[in-house]
């Protein structure tokens, strides 16, 4: 009886396996969690286990012929440390879109990082960690709802990206391109250079402002250096800088950064961090780092002088 039930279960599963195999669907994700100690200036010390942009995603494509293919992605952030809090959902939307790709480039629409965010993402060597440049250096990155984007083919190392965000607030203006973002990225050998401009029209908490940034990086074998400068205009009323470098040796990487938030009105706020990564494999790493920021750290309320240690593990699948 048990053998018959098993045979029926296998037979029922075969059509689903066949459909999944022909649909070209990839399941992927990342688990990234750290144990943090944060010492605020003038406050109580904090210990915390932090889920750092852990995620689960599905993506795929379909060949439509004549060099054209349909592409899609659904990715969500998973808070594996705290679960659901009053102010935070267990699941949070990340990039999710549908589009077309061919020799002419890529067109997509849905929810996606703006070209500004894309332009210098590879220059944040502490991305999603305690010393992430969004927290320590105050750089503002946006993942936009209702985004309509186009990415050019690679022209000898140069890629151009543009996106518009239609006015979906139904405020009567009917503004299609009031919020837009454009970026240019050039990569050749070990050199990487990027520039981006973004116009916000009620896109980020009702803010109507513009900002721009430039970035550059260079890889010299085991060594990397990089820097980003952002003029954030009316968005934050500040100029923001970050400089970083790293050195690979064996399965390890030693890395450091310095950043500054320079308000139009107010005192400059500096930040620095040093960290060591150890790669057990291409998919699994462990790291330790120390960070000090006068603008705050990501794992707590990002305001005021704070310093901290972070021990983290990352596994990609």
C-alpha cells in the first residue's frame, strides 16, 4: 500500500517538475545576519542580532525568437533575525519587474533600483554591513515603485541607464516624468567610473529635489581603491564623500573606509571603518569589523556619534 502511494506521489510530481524545467526559473537568495555591539555617545550600549538585507528571489526568461527574450524577477527581503515588528514586516519588497531584452538593450518596468543607486553600488565595499556607505556617509539610494527603465547595450565598456517614475499619487498633475534618474557607467580593465543625476518629484516622502553623484574605482590585482562624491542638494542639504580600499590575501580581504557628511548648515560629521572578511567558499563568508560614525550607524537609530563592532556571516544560494 505504501509503495502504491509513493508511486502515485511521484507520478503527480513529474508534470510539475517538467513544467519548472522548461520555464527556465532560477531560485536564489542570500542569508546575511550579524551580531552587533553599538556604543552611542552619551547613551546605553546596545547588543543586537541584525538581518542585513537577507533575501529570497525568483527570476527567469523566455526565448521569444529573433534575439528577443522576456525577462522577469521577483525578489523579497526577509527579516530572519527579528521577524515581524510593529514598524517592520517580515517580508519587504525588493526588485520585482517584467521586461524585454535583446541586442538593442533591456527594457523593464516594475519596482527597481534607480540608475543613481545602480551607478556606484559596486563602490560600497561594506554594502549591507554596519559600515554601509548609506549609513556612515549618508548617501541616499532609492528603490522606486512604478519604475520604467531602459539599459543600453555595452558600448566598449560604456553603459547608459535611464528611468522615469510616473506620478501615481493621483494629485491631478498627471506628471509622467517628474521623477527620473539617469546614469553612465564605464568599465575597462581595472578602471570603473560612474556619474548619475536624479530628479525627485514627491518620490521620497513627498520631497521635491534633485541630487547628483560621481564615483570611481580601480582594481590592481589584489588591491582595490574607490571613492564617491555626492551633492545631495535640497534632498539632505549636504555634500557626502566616501573613500575606501581593500587588499585580498589568500581567502581573506582586509578593507577600510572613510566618509564625511558635510551639511550646508552645520558641522561636518566624519566616519571610518575597518574590517576583515574570510571566504570559506564562493558562497559563504564570515567577517568582523569596527565602525565609528558621527552621523550614526545602520543597526540603530542613525543619528548621533556611535561606534560599534559587528560579526557577520553571509551565505548565498
